[in-house]
C-alpha cells in the first residue's frame, strides 16, 4: 500500500504562539529522523523580542512561522523581518485539536506543520504599502461612520414629522441643507422664507416642500441632538479631506500604477489606491490571478461530499478589498464609455442572478488588475472586440465564419461544391 512521504522543508525552524503580553516559541532542529525541540517564552516588549531574535540567530534559525492573531503578530514581525523569513499563517491552517492544547503545544504544533511545508503563508506587503494600507483602511472606517451620521441626521427629522426626504433626492444638497439648518436654528417656521431657500429645479416643488414640513414637531432637545449629529458629520467630512491629502502624498511613488488601473472602466483614483494598498505592486507573490481572486474572497467555494455539491458561497476574505472591487463593478456595468462589463453582466445575470453577476464582474476586474500590474499594459481584454463590436463588423465576422465553415464541409465531402451560396454583406 503506497502513500505520500512527508518531506522536511525547513530543517531548522521555529513555531511561535503570539499573545498580547508574551509569546511562546518552539525551535525545531532536524538532525536525522527525530527532531529536537527547544522551548522558550518571551515578553512582547521590544527588548524581549530582540532577545528572541538573537536566540533564533544563535541557533542558525532563519525561518519562523506564527499565527496571525489579531494585531499581536505585527510588533514581532516588524523586528524580525530584516534578517529572518517570517511566515504568517491563517489560523484555519494551524488549528489544533480542541481539549488538548496550551501555549507550548500550540507553538510546537505550528512548528511541526511548518517544518514539513503544510502551512501556506499569508501575503504581507512591504512597509511602505503597509503604511498606505493603514490610511486607506482608516478612511474606509470614517466613510462608513459618515454614512451612519447622514442616516442618523435624516432620522432626526423623520421622527419630528418632517418628510423633506420624500421630496428631495439628497438631504445634504444645497437647498435641503439650507432648509434643515433653518428648521433647527429658527424658533418659528415661515413658509415664505423656506421657499426663498430653494434653488434651481427644486423651486418647481416649492408647494410640496412646504407641505412636507408644515405641522412638524421638534423640541429644543431634539434640535440640540440634530446640531450634534450635523457637527459630527461636518467634522468627519473635514477629517476625511485631510486624510485624502495624506493618502495622496503616500501614493506619490505609485502614480504610474494608479494611472494604469484607472484605465479600467469603473475604477476611480481612490479605488485604485485602495487596491494597491491591499495587494501591493509585486504580483509574483500570488503566482496567478486565480490565487489572487481566491485570496480576495471572490472565488466560489468548493464544498462537495458524497457526490453532492453543497454551498459554493464566496469566503469572507478581503474585508477591505472586496467592497472596493464590488463598488467598482457596479460602476463598470453602468459606464457609458465602455459597455464591455455591462454586456458581460447581462449575460451572467440571466443565468446566475444579479448578485452573482456583480461578484463575477469584480473577479474579472481583479484579474485585469493582476495582468496589468504584471505586464504594465493598459486595460485591453482579449475579447474586447468580440463583446463590444460595431454591428457592421459583427456581421462581417459572421459572414467570414460561415465561409470558413462551408469550406470545411466541402473539403470533407459533406456538401457538394457550388451548391450553397452565402450572400455578401453590403458595404457601409
């Protein structure tokens, strides 16, 4: 009975179990069949991490594997990365058996798996990209918070019998903002003054605007709450503006790559910066576009048992990258400059539904990003002419395909020569 042989990939390595205040390391040295283990415990203060690094170098250990536990692995990684190859493992690849684990056993288990090459490493970009990533992720959080404040501000007026949001499309537009500020700061309501605040096309809806506001009930305490929410919203807008300035300065060295990605329909400058901050510039880290899409959580799962295919949902990976790509996909299918993704979306949506179609478009965009960063070429899909082709060229290609098919049938004796005539396409 044959079986696979486990080969020792790292003769000298170290498995690390990291916690907030301390780390437990198991150094494994393979000298023959039975490996030798050395266990040490260090604090996560900088001087102790440096002592841990010196201990590794003394034992000629250049390969370390540790679990990506929260943010606790980052200080250790920062001090080791200059001279030691550190592999950060996803917890699901190094999970131990429940009921038989402690810190020492966890570090030994991580080291044993890593020693024989069973732990795939997570992608960790360079320091510059990591700093840019911190800013883009912080911006994502602030934008989410700003959206929450917008909804909160609108709800302040809804519970006070102000139905202005049923008339205007944007409660934060110039006219609507002027009216809400007037309601919050004035002691009485004057419909004539309210109408004078309307601008442009909203003047035609003056009667509806007044009707949506008249009879509202807003106490002093509710007005104060509205001012607090609006003040926080304005602060977030200002803060995001400062953050954008800082992100632009950090993204300066990558302007050529950003301009390259902006040639893809649906991708704006901020989206391009987010993508680069998540995946970096070196695509050799991922080996293929399929692996990159799988890392981003855009590839359907593979779950089959007893011949039955179960859930094929995408994973929860790519917490920051996936939303940016989905947003770009929504913009791409509506882009008027190029209907390429819109046509692809319609074809997939008919078979698989709109939600799966959007994920498929996001995966296509990420695949294009991988190829473009690998080759340096602008966005130009190989099937662009087939998908987005003028009607006259499409008809000409059909005629050429029919002629080739007819020649093949004649060559194999299926159809006698000169029995079928294909009408020529009228030239434009």
